[in-house]
């Protein structure tokens, strides 16, 4: 089994429970880790035999563009969308990080992780 990591996908989105977050938005980072078998792609140099990184980025971008109050919901949508579009992924781990969340204190980031 092989692993593909797409880390540090930086996106701007409008998630959060506060009305201000829907207006102002904020910075997010998505990390996607996938177990799959890309041995045929490694042998043939054929993109169709592996997972296209650009497709994963587009899934993250699409799901992040849909406003949610909770990053838990956004992360779940990303997770399910990847699983649906890429059934060859045997294990998936999605981490969604919200930078500088509106917490009454000095907090750099909060994150959620979903894995199977």
C-alpha cells in the first residue's frame, strides 16, 4: 500500500457561528492523507492510475466554498466527497485547520480531523 499526502491547502472561507465570520471570513488549511495502491502509476507513469492531486484540491475548494457554522461539517463533506470520487482510497485522513479563530484569548489555530 502507498500513501499520498496533500498538505497545506490554503483557502479563504466564511465558516463560523458568528455573523461576522460570514462577512469577514478567515484563513484555513486542509491536509489530506490517503492510502492507495499507486504501484501501476509508478511503473507506467500514467496519471489515470493514481489520484490526481488537482482533483483533491478542487474537492477541498468546492466544499470550503459552502458556508457552514462548524468546521466539523465542512471536514465531513470533504471526507465524503473524496471517498465517493476515489473509491481506490483504502484509508483517508482529512485535517481542517482554522487559523486565528475568534476566541476570547490568544489562540493560533483550531482543527478537526476525520479518518477511517
